[in-house]
C-alpha cells in the first residue's frame, strides 16, 4: 500500500482525497487541526449573523465514512523529516508518508501594518467569524443598554476584494435591518460602514465595469466606499490612513489579503517572496520528488507565468492534479504540468445584488448574479443537512428581511 | 407609566413579560446576562451534537420587536436597593422599578461533593453544553488519532433525574452510532456510559413503573444504570463512590440537582434552606410589597405545602401569576394565591423511547411518548426559524441514524 498523507482538509485537501480515494492500492491519512471542514466563502455570513457556525462546518469523519482506505487524524504539523519521509505533529507523533500533499491554506496578511494584527478582526476562520459576530452585537447591546444615542458604532472594513465587499455589504444590511428592528433606540447614522481600498477600484480581480457596479450598489446601501485609501495603522480607536486622517471605529475588519503563516515558514520549504511555497509545473514542491503543495499555500503558476488566485476553484483543481500525479508516480509514469482552467469568479454585495464574471467573458450583475451566487454556494456546500439548513436560513432571511441568529455565544 | 423590571429571560421571565405586555400603562425592562433566551430542555442535544447551539438560542430583541413598551438590557444584577426601588447592575448602572420580578433561575448544585465543581461538567447553560460536546469529541479524536484501542472513553453521568436520563440515553446513542460510523478504530466497549443515582430508582418525579421502563430501556441501549449509588468525590480521573469504589472516567457529567447561586444569595433576600427565595402565596418575596420571585429561583409552594418542581411549566405559571398580581396592585386590587396546575412531565430516553406522565394519571411510554415529547418541545421552542431548524435536524438525525453536527468549535 502506498501511503499518502494530506495535510489540511480545505477545498484543496478534500479534492485531492476524493481523487485518490478510488485507488485500491493507496492508503490516505488526512490531517487537520480541526475535526471539521470549514466552508470559508460563507464565513462573512456567520460574522453578520445570517448563518449559524454549524451551517458552514462539516465533520471530516462523516465525509470519510464511505471511504475505506482513508484515515483522519486531528493534529498540527510542525516538522517535515524529508530524509525519513515522515512528518512530526505538535503532539509529538510522527506520521510516515510515501507521498505528502500539503494543503494547509493561507492566513490573514496584515502586511506589517502597525496594530493591525492586534486591533483588527479577521474573518478567515470560523472562530474569527464568530468573534466578529459577538463583537458587533456586544457593541450594539452596550450602546442600547447605556442609552448612548450618539455612540460611535462605526465599522471599518480594510480591503475591497471579494471578502471585503461581501462583508461591507452584509454589515450595511445588518445595520439597516437590525438597528431598525432590534435596536430602535440606536441611531443608524452612527453605525457607519466604511470600506477602504488602497487601489483605485474595488474587486480588482473583476472587470472595471463590475467594480463600478459593486461600488454603486454598496453606496446605495449606505456603505462609504473610499478608494485610493491605504491604512497606515490600526489602534483600539480605529484606523489611521496614509494621509494621517483618523477614522474612529469600534470595529476594524481586516480583509486586505492573505499570506502564509509563520508556522509554515518554519517548515523550511522553498518560498516565494509572498510566502507561497515554490512548486514546479506538476505541483511538486521545488526540489522534492514526493512532496506536493496545493491550494492557497502553493505558488502555482498559470500557463502565462502569473500566480493563480487563492480561491476555492484553483485549490480544487490543484488538489485533483496532485492526486493524479501521485497515481502517475506510483505507476512509474511521468508527471505532467498543471493547467489552470479559470471558470470565473463571483462576489455578492447583498440582497438581490452580486457580480459574476465567468470564463468566456460573460458578466452578470444584479438579481441574476445573486441567484447564481446563491445556487453555486448551496451546491458546493458539504452535506445535505448543511445545505438544507443554509437554504432554510437564507429563505428565512429573505422573507423576514434579515432576522438572523443574532446571539452572542460564549465568553 | 408603571415601571416593571423583569430580571431573567427564561421561561418564567418571558411568561411574565408576555402577560404584562398587553397593559398600556406598564413599561417593562427585561434584563438578562445573555442577549438570547436559551431553550434549556434541549441543551443535552447540543451537548451530544444532535442540535447546533443556534437552534436552542433565540435573540431576545427579536422577541421584543412587536412589544412597544418593552425594553431589553443586557446585564447582571448585583444589588437590590429596596429603599430607593432600584437595582444595581454589575456595570454600575442603576435601573429603577415600581415592581421587580426576579426570574434568574437556578444553577447546578454540587451538594458540596469534593471535586465536583472542578472536575465534572454541568449542562445547564449553552456554553456548558457546548463545552461537553467539545470534550466528548476531543476525547474520541484523541483516542482515534493515537490509535489507543483500549483508551478509557467512559462517561459517568451523576444523577438519574430527567436531565441525567436524557443525557445518558443520548450519550449511549452517540456511542453506538458515532463510534461505529465515525471512529471505527475505537472499541465501543471502552466507551462505557454509567448512570449513577443515589436513590433506589431513576426519575423519582415519575411513577415507579415509568422508572422501571426508563431503566430497562437505558440498559438495552448499553447504559450501565447503578441505583442506590452516591458519589463521594470527583477527580480528574473519574468518580469515587460512597463505598470507596472508583469509576475511571474521562468525563463526568453532573446532573444531580439544581441550586441557587452565590451571586443570588448575596442579594440578601430571605432564602429557604435549599436556597430558593422565600415567597408568599401571591409569589411576592417574603417581607416585600413590590418584589416578586418566580420560576426555579422561587420557593413557591403547592396548595399542599410542598415546593413545586423547578421546571419550565411551573416557571411559566408563576411568571403569568406574578404578572397578574402586578396588574392587580397597580389597580389597587388585592393579590391572590398562586395555584399550581400540574400538567404532567416528560423525559426522553432515545430513539423511539420516552416516558410521559400527564395530569389525570395518564402514563405513556415508548414510541407514543417519544412522539409526544418531540411535538411538545417543537411547539414550545421560540421562533419559527428555530423550530424549522430543529425539525430539520431531528428528521435528519432520525433518517441518517444519528449523523449530527459533530464539530469541535472554539478553543
């Protein structure tokens, strides 16, 4: 039996696992620090109380149930011992491999902005999304309980990519609806949502006309969109801009970009300047014959030499390719180059508004894009129960104009 | 406007609020330490990953939305200033009242058993239930990851009342199904579930024949039921019995009874020996003319002088009575005595098995009792969305033989 170890059960790792699981002579061990897979694209809805945490988390063991030769192990990788083909986990155990597929993903990148790591909130993990939800509603509760009508409830969202746009849109809806209905004592005007983007347009991964549409939609929903606006520092009181202006805010959401964690750099693999692991055309780590790297973590290039985006689709495709390469190697066949097929990308702005840019140049906005977004995300979610639950929450949300599960859990 | 302050948004407090809300000349302030109401009867299902936390939590402000003269304030009461008719909250604010209704409920009672408070887990709050879930699955993950086939996965449940019986039954099902399907590497025999009851039968609030049925059903599902078995101490390694026997266990669930918290004793109200607040026939606190006490917190007597049970039904009834008394007093009318109407009680054991004892002596067991239990709890849940979500989870659970949201959240 060939032993394949997959580290990370995100889109990439699970895609590799699925592609490998059919092979009778391959035994797979999946390792993840959580016992569940997180559906990251919907975390911003957990953060804004549109969905419950359980809706976007799927138990990994339930996934593996039908796979006979797949094991799961909860743990954190801390060392790769290439000379003996094992990895070490934080709890001291060693796991042997014939082929290793690294798919630990990326983490929030604060780009060294002072205070950003300490005083802003990321929404890259389920815990982080839940923390944001708790913070938003604790802030509303505090202001309402103390009768501070002019209390500053401003939220600053840093970064106008898909995550930032989706978060700002959801916050604007929350502010409109939740304040109106649940906190009538508070002044919605005090609950500003400010979206900051360093470049000259939002959603730079999309065509300029879609950026323009997103900007206009966000503004019509009450979001203050500020382009060409870089953040110099974050403090407990808000964000300071490059030109010295200070925006007082009770909450700063950091969605300016992703990077590679220190723990991964400590593994000693070759890294590009942006931290992503250097890989060859066949998705193998540079200089290694049996270690693959996929998904957000990998510095995989498109055929024109540019790095492919750190999104679900590329992760799924690189995962499947790495799996194919492992099979090829076990059969003594040569590896082949990964070819990225861009299927397009989507971002939602809010109720009845989204943008989608599909391969072939088809561009959608408004209601149609929104419905396409809903359908695609519902289909990609893991597990029938989660799909039904999300569908229920979304329908409820739509009909009731945004009555979400606004509970402050924990702490 | 008459100011009524209700502290605690459980069954009792919300019942009082609903009964008062129709009165045009009464302004209500509801105070709770959480911003959501917890549906306690289903917490054991959150603990055993049958339901998600959000399913049993309902945002209080969403409840109040249609009530014009009801305010909510998140906070903890720490002092009652009877001379000036105000209460002080922990954050330093004072809230004035004309009438005060105390409905803070009870807490877990460890009866002074050494180690119990430190080394056993209660399932009385949402956070506690989630902590139990995390502990159960972390224990399974740990054992599975380390390949310790004979790892001790025993859970001891202390107390054979309704909560203990429901918890033991759910754990037994979890063990049967989850270990079989999600953790095939673990030995189900090592995952004992031991239910300890100090008295000579389970469910002492029910008829002996129902106790016998519950015992037999639990045993047939693999629970070790031990009657006449008192716990002397709890340690990190398990429970020590009165006769010196030690049961090695990785998890001890404490469901032996409820008591009144120290924080409430510090309020200086007259208390019975069991800690419950002394109240008169009209549910007013002994010696006070404008402070009421209801629900689990109140030492309310039945017409025959025995204390009424600390359950949802009595809380709802005392809450409604206190509200009626407040209205009577504002109109200069005399108060009247509370009369408890015992509608019966229910407990579920597991799939297709429950016991119900209704007023009038009707006793149900098995499938019929189980369906009655499901229907009643579904109907009493707050909020249409929560009801649909629980219904979805239950149906899913039933069809899929127990695939629950087995995710370890947080920490």
